[in-house]
């Protein structure tokens, strides 16, 4: 087996931006203002969790089309004093009153748009729990940048302007959505100032509740949680659902807590890569790494056709297993350990042909040696989608490392154009039910109390037991794919962090999309438009259905990463210029 590459990162590589380097702390996230907010916390002595939560809440204000303050927030934390990685399961579940037959009747085979795809909002509880368990600052200190950006506004940037304009008809379906996202009857243009006054009042109410609460820090943080989940916000959400025949009740909201649990991980040569559990898709990144571990990737050459072919086919095998096995582990028995074992990785690796692409989603593997009949769910006949693959509107990322050796990695999300804003709150409550299925027996099948299978999936890698890298990206099903390639760019090819996130990538769509209506493009392999033409032709000759994507707007995600050099202890941060992502360090 090939040995791990040297620790030293390259500084000779050409990139559009420099790799940001510091000795004390670093942040990389999806918008420059959120990165600045995190740095202010770090400069005042806050830790990585304090800074990460601050940035996360700011990001929900700054990217309101694809991130909701009442959305999802899967989070990984490494605490130096505890010497362990933990996961905050920042994903809500289906309400107790969920009527699956009604979803089938109204959804034409998939979970319908609108109020009925609402699952419980997890992000506020996640941020408060992260602060309570692992942070040092108050909710007020963490939430103030988000409050200021919502109340005082921020300048609209081109990606946000384009997304709002493209989805103006969707926002116009609901009065408060139209009022907020189409002010003056139209989508705001780049350079306009975007205000979210209702959301500002919600955040201010949570802050005031914390201030007014007697007792210690725990009780004060709990008061902010209570304002949202039992107080005025919960009542507004439940009342709206009651008036509009939705599923969410006050009892659902009052009982919501965020589990703090073990992450799952896989070893790739000298690195232990952690993701959240199988209620999200992080296992696809880990399984692909185990499949690729037995190849001499460096010998192939970076982005050479045979290298990209192996990467794509490893991903296709992983996504086939996701489709067959992966779902909320409270409801589905997922063979996680077997899927991440070296022996299973070797068996999956042997299925990859050097001469020919699968050309379709392969059959799932047999991680536990089960018979074909016992593997996963009954495989439906997937309809082939036509035309080009679209940009997945999904998600933003934040990663932080601090001078104490702590690390924070979180992927924040939830679209706001497919579900109504709750009047008076500025909140589009998590519409992540769009990633559940209505097929009986499917591992992501809708059930009351069950979580959808989530695409947002942050990662955190250790080397020699210490944080080495935090990384993540927006992009729906491209997340694990983009993250895999950036990770390999660094650990296999020795790239600087910034060069690694800027390098062209490929993305398979040869499996059902996670978002309804779950489009499937057999054999489709998209690639960034600046990938060389001869590479695209070589992959087409292997049987991949090659589609070229323009680099802007970025359909292929926007990876952010922070790496701690084990030799020097210095922090290297990079942020993808495909979107407004930015990195800072000191």
C-alpha cells in the first residue's frame, strides 16, 4: 500500500488567491462577512466553537435563499481538552402528525413543495447546544453579527441576486416570502441592500430572553432556546401550520433537542476522516476513500483520465450503496462498520474496470456478505432524466481552527423558495423533507419522527490523533464528491489549500438526486469547464456521459478548508472563488 505523503504543504502552486496562513487561528466559510465575524470572536479570545457558531448564524442571514436560520446545521467539533470528535445532529425529524398517505396523494410520487415538506427546525437548537457544551461566549455575543446583518442589511452579491431572480415565481406564491425576497415587487439586484427585519426581531427576542433569564450561563442559553422552541417563535410556527393544515404542532417544537453523538470515521492511510452519522450522506465520502485507498493515485497523475475515472467510479459505487442502505439509524439498520471496512473497500475496488465506465448506477455492494435479495431496499425502476443536470441550490459551509487545537466544521442549509415564510418571523422552516422518499421500504422513506437523509455533510480529518483538516462545501449531491477531490489534492498531490479548492473537479449524477423529484442521469459525469478538452474526451471514450459545467455560477460547490500543518503547527486556509467564500487567519 502506498505510504502517506509528506506533511509539508506546497507554496509554489499558482492560484487565483493566496493560501491564507496564520499561527493562532483561521476560518474559511461561505461569505467574507461571516468570516470577519468569526475572526472578531477569535481575536477577542473565543474558541473555534464560539467563532464557528457566530459565523454559522451570520451565514444564514447572508445566504437566505439556500440557508435558513430555522434550517439544518450538522456540526462536527473537536475539543482539545476532551481529545475526541463529536457530532451535533443538527437535523430535524418529521412531525408526529405526518400523514404519509396525504403526501403521496398531493405529491405525485415525491414529497410535495410547500408547507407539507416541513421537518422540525434544528439549526437554532444546534448552535445553542454547541455554545453550551463546547463554547465560552453568550448567545448574544454569537448572534449579534447575524442580528446586525438582518436589521441593518447587507449588499446583495451576484450569486444571491441571480438565485432570487431565477426563483421569483416560487417566492411569489406566499405573501411573506414575496415581501421579503421580492421587495418592491422584484428580486433585488446586485449592489442593492437586503433587509430581513422580521428575522432581526426573532434574533433580538432570543437575545433579550437570554439577558432577562436569571441564573448561570447554562440557564441563560436555555432561555434563548425556549424563546424559539416553546415561546413566541414556536407559537407562530404552530399556529400557521394549524391554520394551513400543516403537520407541525407546539408539542413537536417543545420536545425538540439536538443529540450530541459520536461521529463515524474511516482511515485513509495516515488520516482519520470523520463525518456525521448515516442520517446524512457523509458515509459516501468515507466509503469512496476506502475504495480508492488501494490505488496508487499519485502515479496516475492529478486529473489524468485514469485518475478521474477511478474517482468517479468509486463515487458511483458509494452512491449506489447510499441509495440502497443509508437512512436515519434510529429507523434503519445501516451496515456502517462493514461499509467502511478495508475488506469491503477492496471488494468494491475490484468492481472498477480500467477500460469501461459503469454507464449507470451499479448494483449495491454486499458489505455484510448478504444475499442479493437481502441487500438494501427493493430497487425500483428509476426513470432516466433528460437534458442537462442543474445547479443544486443547497447549503453553505464554515470551518474554524483555534490556537488551543480545537476545531469546528459545520454545513448550514435549507432552501427558502420551496416552503412559505412563517408570517412575522422571517423564517422559512426547514423544508428538508424534500430529501425523504415515498417509496415503501426505501431507507429514506418518510415516517413520523424520522429524519430525512441529509445531503449537508461536514468533515473533519485527524492526523496522529490531532485535527489536521476541516472541510466542506455547498452543492447537494456534489458535496462528498468535491470534498473528496480537494482532500486528495492536498494529501496525495501536496497542493496548497487554495490551489486544492480551485482545481477543476468532476461530479457524477449517475444515481437518483437527493432532492425531489430525484432525477437520475445514468452514466452522467459533469466536469468543470476549465478541465482540459482532451481529458473530457478520454473520459467519454471510457463510456462516461460527459457534460461540461461553466465555472460561474458554481454548480460544483464551493469548498472551504483549514489545514493544520503537523510539522510547523501553522494554519493554512483556503476558500473557493467559485462563490463568495473567504478565508482569514492570524
